[in-house]
């Protein structure tokens, strides 16, 4: 738990530094946030509700139809909200009792940066990995680029090693090839 908190604190510090240390600009339309606090909160509330109630159709109101999602848990980039729903269906099958919480968030021009936690019990297969029955609690960050009040592109960051260790998997280093005949 302490290691996870340390990792999250490093991520938080880096993102706060990036958003807080921007040079002061004159009041121009380019320097003003593209997204309002109200819309940011609405996006986050809808996302949390969609995931926690398994009502994935709600995602249509916050993602553009052609949005691009870069998630380390996906085999490749996710293209569009329809494909995102299919990806989320797979995660809900792996963790049927999944529950998300949104922590702090920041707005920087056309960026919405949110910190979240996920907890759930792995009772379904996760890709090719069998269910473990273990509970997990993982923290992460989503960085969303907003266009016209909708998520157009998203980057998801989480500590995958921590997730797999909580599931009971171990990191095994590669073994050197044995020399035959010696």
C-alpha cells in the first residue's frame, strides 16, 4: 500500500507541476480553459456513473464518436466510443463488482486530468489470465483532451505491475539459456 501511495504521489507531483508551472499569459481566448469546471465535473460524474452502474451508453454523452483512447490494458489503441464500450465490457466481466472513485482533477486549457481508484474482485478471466478471486485496489490517472466539451483523446496511466501482483502473479526474470554439453 505504501509503494502504491508513493507512486501515486510521484504522478500527482509531476502533473501538478506541469499544470501549475505554466508561464503566465495575458488574458486571451487562447489562455482560457476550453472546458469549464461545470463541464469537467459533469464528464467525471457521467464517466463514474457509466462504469459503476454498468450503463455504458452514458459514455456517448462524453466521448466523441471517433475518440482515441490509449490504455496500457488494451492490446492496441481504442478507436471510438463503440470500441471503448466493448473494452469496458471485458473489464466488467473480469471484475463484475468493479467500483471507481474519482479523486482530484485539474483543468489546463483543453486538458482534463483526473485521478481515480478502481477496486473490485477478479472473478472472470482477464484476457488470457484465469480469474484469481482476489480483490484489487489500484490508482491511476486519466489525461483527456477535450474538444467542444467532449473527450476526443485519452491517455490512461496505472501501475500494471501492482495490479498483477495484487492478483497474485509474480514477475519472473528471464532465465539464461543453459549450455548443453558442458
